[in-house]
C-alpha cells in the first residue's frame, strides 16, 4: 500500500479517541519524515551534554562512576577521542593528603621541641605529612629521648630538608636520621652526631650503641622500622659520629662514584620550594593543601634569649645603661631600658650552662670600671676591670660545647667597648653634668 493511500485511510479513520494515537500503520507522511531528524537531534543533544565543560568528569568520581567511553560515537561527528588519562589519577585520589611545612633554626631547646611535638600531633590528627626545614647544631638542655619518642610514635610521614648552608649536627642529627625521607642539599652538612647535648657534652650518650638503645627503648611496640635502623647503621659506617660530611658526599643506595651510601636520602639542588615540590610528589594524586608554620612569638623569644651571644650582649648593655642613668639622671628611659635588658639577659643566662667563676669575674670587672668612673680617674681599677671583663666573658659559659660559648672575638669586642664606655664616654658625661653647691643647689656649666 502506498503512503498516499495510508494517509487517506488515516484521514478517514477515527482513532481510539480524541488526542490519542492510532495504530502505527495509520501515521501520516509528516510524522514519518520527522522521526529520523528527531533521533539525530537527540543524539547531538546527548553528546553535547556528555562532552560539556568537565561536568561528568568531576562528578563521576564522587558518585563512584568511571569516565564514559564515547569513542564509537565521536567519529560520526568528525571528532577524535579526548585523552583524559592525565586527569584520571588525580580524580582517582579519593582523599588527598595535606603537607605541613615547619621551620627549626638554631639549637633544639625545650620551646622548639614543644613546637615540634605540636606539629607532629596536628599533622597526625589532620592526616597530613610533615616537612621539617632545619638548620641546627644540636640539642640544648633536653634529653635525646624527648626528641626520639615523638618521632617514632607519630603516624604522620616525616620529611626533613637540610638546605644550602644549613647543617644538622649533634642530637639534632637524629631528626633526619629517623625521618621517612631525608632531602639534603649538596651545600649542606651532616654531623658530627656527638656530643648529643651541647650543654652537657660529657653527660650525654657518646657511642652508637647507646643511641641504638635509646631508639629501641623509645620506639613503639612495632619497633622503629627497618629503614630507620638501616640509616642509623649506614651513618655509623660513614663515620658521622665524629666527623661532618657535605651533602654532595652522600648518596642513596650503593655509594657509587665514591659517594657514601645513606638509605632514604635524596640530594636536591635548590631551595625549600623544591623540597616542598619533592614532598608533594611523594603523595599519589594531588595535595589537598600546603601549610607553612613557624614557632610562636613566645617560643622564638625564649629561644633567642637562650643564645649565648644574645644573653651576653643584653647583660653587658643593660649594665652600661643603668650606670649611665645613675651618673646622669634624666627621664629614666636609660635606667628602665637597662633594667629590662639585664632581666632578659639573666633569663637567657639561666637557660645556659653558666660557669659561676666566669660570671663573678665579669661582674667584678664591671664594678672596677664603675669605681674609676666614680673617682674621675683612669687608673689601675680600669685596666684590671678590663682584663676581668675579657676573661669573664670568655669563660661565662665554659662548661658547654664550643657552639654555646662566647667566642674569643666577642669577648675581645666586649672588653674594648667596656673600656671605651667607662674610661672615656662616662668621663665626659660626668664632667659635663651639673656640679653640686654648698647650699644644696647645682650649677650647670653647660651654656643655656
């Protein structure tokens, strides 16, 4: 039957009801022509939605779906199959880890170890990795097990970066040796490990066997891990207990080309940002975030006051300011500043291994210099006081390691500054001040 006759029958035949379609054999010519174009429109619309700006790719991982395979349909539209493979690993990471970057500069004392323990706890609780940017000559007044215990007890992955010009020595060397990954610059230095404690070189552990026992006693029940024990053994074989090695002398694995093997170590030529990038690549997929932290102001203040040069300079400068206020009184600014500097210097000296004969010698020398200022003379007390200031400054922290002592150049500079201040500056200040009259008044010889 032809299409025209079908159309006539369709016009002469009433459907089942108004607005209802009849059987398929009673369709009109117009409806028969529209069906193929409708199917093509639906196909194009479906492909447009499927190939939209990244919607299905970003939503499918959340729903547990995979990327649809559209390659059979794309050639019909003159398109090629897009390569989505670079994006799939990042989308497949269901829970990317964050990276926390902490900074440790200077001797590891009690405030800085408290900061390190807090960073390890925060990284573990938030599911982050921890990268330590360190430059430290050793431990200062803290037992080694206080550093070892949180390192081995934390579940957070620990990376350590020793950058150009930085070093890790003394007890601080245990931090990179017990990390999960050590990143070291060729311009950095590692070692020596002994003495562990800079304040008490003779009382701290002095052998690798003692260090291994400390690591074993502080480790959790599962143990410190074979990689960390292997790195300790390699450091012992490399002689890091008594000598210092440059980062360019260390290598991962076999020690080729004359390099010293140290497992879990990578050499990086760059700065902290390169270390952050390397630590980011350690996580499969994408990092959730990178957070940079530093010790708080109170921890930095206590740490700075505990440095020997800072404590020594505050004590010397504070004493001079108090003497200036006594012999040339004014608004009290010099006196208040000097008293504050003296107090801060004494707080710093209290955290250092002060050798009391050196402290007594320094105080006696300053008092002798003040005596000649009171007598308006430049005689034997001045020269004796200058010599005592030199000796007392150099021996102020005699019992500590050389890192925590006042160096000879600083002691010489302090004694020369003391001689110039008490012998010449204070002489001019006292002679230019007001002179007392018999009636209790003062005559100021300076012109008005």
